[in-house]
C-alpha cells in the first residue's frame, strides 16, 4: 500500500532512498529529503507491506500536476524480486492524479524492468 511521506517517516525514507546509487552520501540524501519536504512538486510515497516499510517511490510533478516523473524508486534488498517495485509503480499510475507517469534517465532501466516494457525506448508507464 502506498503511503504519502510525512516528516515522521524521515529516517525510514532516508534508509530506503539510500539504496539508490546516487543517494549514498548523507549530505545528498539530506538534500533530497528536504526537497521532498519543502517543494510542492516533489512527492514521495513509501510502500508498506505486512506492517513494514519496504519500498519508496519519489516523483517530480510539472506545474499543473499532469505529468509525474519517477525520480527515485527503491526496495529493500530482502524484498527484491517479489514484485514490490512493480506494485508500487502500478499503484502510482492508478492514483489518477497524473495524466502521464514517466521515468528519468537514471530510473528508466529499472522502471522498464519492473513493468516488462516491450518497447525499450518507452519512458512512460
């Protein structure tokens, strides 16, 4: 189940984000969390499964919230290979808040793998 990020989830969110390749540095991680907390166009969701937070997906929306770009997506190692990321991404797409959900250059390969995208050049889910 997707749960919208709140300040109370800061440590959990930082832990989940730290699995992203470019989020290893604590300073960078702190800046990223602050962006999600302070910028209305940055939206962060945690994925809760069996009373445990096991994944995270971060979006950046355009001015009118028509398009959401997946900036961060991560699952804790012990839950990888179980379809958690696919479930998260499907639920984001099904929220109905965004006309388009797409990936960045950094997240594209992972997103395509999760959704088994047939067109490797596609960047929308």
